[in-house]
C-alpha cells in the first residue's frame, strides 16, 4: 500500500493507494472509524459496477450501510440532488458521528462532500474514487461544489475528507476517454510544478505502466499546493492551469466536452497566450501538445458554441473572477506557472488571442 499524507488548515488525513482496497473497505473503515452508519453516494453508472459490491463488503464488517443513487452526469450536480440527499439523511436520522462515502468520479465526490459539509453543519465523509481523474484531482483537497445555470462550481464549500481510498483496479472499467481525462490533470501537475515528472510521462510506454507511482506523484504535487494554501487564496490557484478556458468550453457546450478534454484544450490556449504576451521564457506549446496527443487528448476545440464573445461571457462568471478582474494561470517555463490577472472587459480579446 502507498500512503500519502495530506496536511491542510482544516485537518490532516491520508490517501491510501492499493489495488483491491475497495474489496477490503469494511475492515479498513471499521478499524479507522469504529462502527458509524454509512451512506454511500454514487451515480447510476458506478452503482451498477460497484455500488452493491461495496455495500456488501461494508455490511460484511457489520456496518449499517445504505445507498443514495442519483442519475449519472454533470447535469445532476445541482442543489436539487443535494436537497434529495439531505432529506434522506434526515429521514434516516444520520448524525455527526456517521459517515458519507463518495463512490465514483468527481461529480459523486463533489455532491457527497458538499452534502456532508452542510448536513448538521458538517459530518465526516470519505472518498473512494473510481476514476483516474478523481483519484489524482478532486478526491484530494476538500473542494466541494454544485453547478448553477450561470456556471460550473459556483456554489461550494471547503470540506476535507477524513480519508481517501484509491483502488486502481476500478479504472479497468473506464473507457479510453475517461483514462485520458485523468491524464489531463496528471500532465497539468508536471507543467505547473515538476519538469522531472513531465519527463517521466514523456517516457512512459503506455498509461498503465507505473500507474500507482504516477498517481502517487500527482497526489503529492497537489498535496503540496493544498498544504500551502488550503482555502485557494493564492498558491493553490496555480492548480487551475487550463481551467478558466476549459470551464468556459464545458459551459458553452453544455458539458458535451469532457472535463479532461476541456482542460487539455484550455492548457494549450493558456500556453499560446503566454507565448503571445511574452510571459513564457521559452514556448512550451509544442511540448504540451505532443504530450496531450500521446495520452489521447485534444489540443484544439473543434466544436461549435459560438465565437470568442460567447466564451468570454461564460468565463466572466468563473469563480476565479472578482473586482472586475479574472486570473489566468500562464506557464513561464516547464514546472513553473504565474498567476496573471486580466480585466474582465478584455476577456473577448484574450479568448481570441489564445485561440489564434
């Protein structure tokens, strides 16, 4: 088992990475948390694959377990889903000594964490990511959120999990695009913090090689940013490399473009912008594009959705905006990025420049 400690201003916990750990959750949870009641949060797709199996394993350890299952998809990451979950928790008289277990990808983790943060002013939750993307990104760091019609993740809290259990065997059921989505965030980690990690990714023969090591290295990079800036006020914002452009693409297309694909395109746009503004000491765009293509990710936005004005309107509602400014993360050199604020009034020009 690989154990990565996570230190935050809100409390510390561990990420445990081991093949087959999902089948042993009952004994692990009982040893760590005693005998709380557990509500599994999962979507309809993951429930079919793992929901009953995980529930049965927890029950085999004599734990009282129920499941809250919601329809799969970003479209259901809303207050309506949270309200349904809160009502069930209240009806079943869950209390602050009990646990919510997030089983699935980023949507499940966000919904479970957000619900846990507001039910009875906060109860414990644990993360069991079943996607590579969630394992290396959203399961760690305590960001929780729901979407609003005006944009992604506009309502949320910081609420750290009590533990994260990552089982790479669950990734075997993922289609190739979902594996690629995870590598968008993995590649991002190298570009913002560790050129040696980039070289490691460039040399890997295929995505499955050294997977546990890759997951560990990505989590350690994210953990360092979270420890330095738990509440996302400064240094942690560098983890948003590619996300301001990417979230605009997701919003305009109604999430027809996956998160990983949108972030990949967004990173290329940010790199081009850094080139054209003279922020990059040496252009990283070609190196970035080559690595994204290696892992099956797009480098250009080929869909419709309108021109730069449409995307600028979507970005104006991004949660990283404020006081008439919006901050982009732009690469300086491999392993280093810079937080760069722009006037929101200039967003259309910025999108046009980045897309040229």
